[in-house]
């Protein structure tokens, strides 16, 4: 009898264990699959800058290009899966770009005082003796105009003042305005080249813009602000976070993109910048974007290293289509150092336009002249603050008017 009871107990326990297992395994099957191995974004969006509204960090929906199922060419060998971030509505409508420099003219106040008003005061002296001309030269050199352009300007001013004879303040202002404009140049095409190109397969290739420069110059911020400029002017934009060496850069760019509804393509931290850039253009083609903006890494460790990196990014991207614009970002407050950077970058990659940032924080507005001379390419955009819409298309007339007052 005891044996029978024992057998029944064993049978019940065994049955319970088996059903438990089955239920357990059923449960297991109902669990969602493990997360994909592609990189995920864990860091919150970058800190907002001064002058911008704070944004609440939010969960970002993410897709890899594989999940999206994009058509087009395959990524280069060794490329890791990029992440395409979806913009989360509501998006902002950036203010139009026309007349931004006029609106921001007060930000040039330091250059205004040194360069514009300083020169006007000196030129208004009753006797323009040698000492005064030397002071005029010093003023221009202090404002970073550069030695050769300074000498040219002073020579022309001397000539014209002599012809003029007696000078009214209005005449002097007109004269200085004309000469500064002559120095800066009014003929150059200062538009950012964002036109796309037709591809052999019939798809349109978006305009491709690479943004290069040393870290800290405001390169990533400028890429974000430029996205706003383009969106404000009616273009659709995809961002490529190819500065994979600075950990916060991709988050920062993504935040800029989200605000105006632009997707950001990013790769794993310290991943291959060229493959991120390649995938950004691929995404741009797939969604029929007008422009792809690529933020690059600006580590000036060695010239060869930089050349390899930027050269590779450009070569790989050009498998899709031509890079229409390579913008060099320079910090206007760094003076001669900025010019040295400009020289190095120009040896490494064909610069087609210059962005001068932080002109709001310096008296050295003359760098516009010096850097154009150095590189032989025009300043196309200027940064005049940390606010989202503080990047303005560079207009020589508005710039000179802001310097000398009208
Ligand atoms: P990156 O390392 O070159 O990508 O530099 P960031 O884009 O992170 O910018 C570095 C700092 O410069 C940030 O604090 C920006 O807000 C600031 N910055 C960028 N452009 C301007 C500008 O035009 N004016 C001022 N005042 N600050 C700027």
C-alpha cells in the first residue's frame, strides 16, 4: 500500500514537472527575439547651447538601413551597420535666411568698434600725417586683415584721400566702404552648392556637402545650423555623423537634425567615418533628399592621417556622386592659428567655401579678408552666436555696412 502511495506521489510530481517545462518552454517561445546586434544609441541628446530652448530627452525610434530595406549599392567592405534616426515631430520651422546678416549686425560690435569706427575716426583727422597712416595700418593688422591686404588698402586710401581734398564724414564713409568691399570682393559666388546630380540608374543623387575643420571650431554646430538654413530655404536634408571620434558629436548632430525633421545617419563610436558618410548618402538617395550634409572628424594629429581620413571619406562618398561643396570651418577668434589650419586643410582636400564661426566674439573681423586671400576661396557663411539661427549667408555689403555703420 505504501508502495502504491509513493508511486502515485512520484507520478504526480513527475507530471507537474513535465507540464511546467512545457509551459515554460512555450512561454520562452512567446518572448520577443533578442535585440539585434546593430549599434544602438544610448546617450541622450546633447546639451542645448546658450540661446536655445531646452529640449527634453526622449526615446528615439531607430532603424538600421537593413531594417529600412534601402535599395542601391552595397556598403564598402568592412562597413558596420549604421543607424538611421527618425526625426520626432513636432519639428521647428527655422526662420528664413534672407537678411540674417542684417539682423545679426549688432553681433559684430567688437569688429565694428575696432575696424569700422576705428578707421573712420582716424581718417577724419584734420591732418593725415605719417603717424596717422601708421595707426590706420596698425588698426587693420590688429583686426587680422593681414599684412599684404593692409598695405594695398592703405595705398589706395592714401591715393583717394589725396584726390578728394577736403573730406566730409559722408565722403569718407563712402570711400572706406568702397575700399573694404574691393578688398573683400563682391564678384565671388558665395552660394553653398547643394544641387544634386542625375545618376546613371535614373535616381537623383542629392547635393553632397562635406563639412571639415579642426574640432572645437564649431564644425558640428555649423553642420546643424546649415541643415536649418537649407530647410528654411525649402530643401530636405539628411545628416551624416561621420565625426565618429568625438563621442558627443553624433548625439549633438542628431539633436540638430530632429529639430528640423532631418534624419541622421550615424555609426558605432570610433567606427569608420567613410562608411557612415557612404551610408548617409545612400539614405539620402533612398528618401529622395535634396542635400546630404556630412560632418567629418577634424583631428589634426598628422597631415598624413588627416589626408587619409578626409581623402577616404570623399573617395567613398563619390562612389554615389560628386561632392559639390567642401566647407572649411574656421574659428575667427584664433587668428593666425586659423590661417595655419586653413593651409593644412587646403593641402589635404579641395576647399570650395569657408565658414567663419564666432565672429560675434572677436574684434578680428579682418580675418574674412586674410583667409580668402590665403585659400583663394570665398567666405560663404558666418557664425554670429550660439543660437540655432545664428549662421548667416555672408554678404559683403551687409558685412561692411555693419562694420562702418550706414
Ligand atoms: P566642433 O568640435 O568643431 O564640432 O565644435 P562644436 O560644434 O561642438 O562647437 C564648439 C563650441 O563653439 C560650441 O559651444 C558652440 O556653441 C560654439 N560655437 C559654434 N559656432 C559659434 C558662433 O558662431 N559663435 C559663438 N559664440 N559660438 C559658437
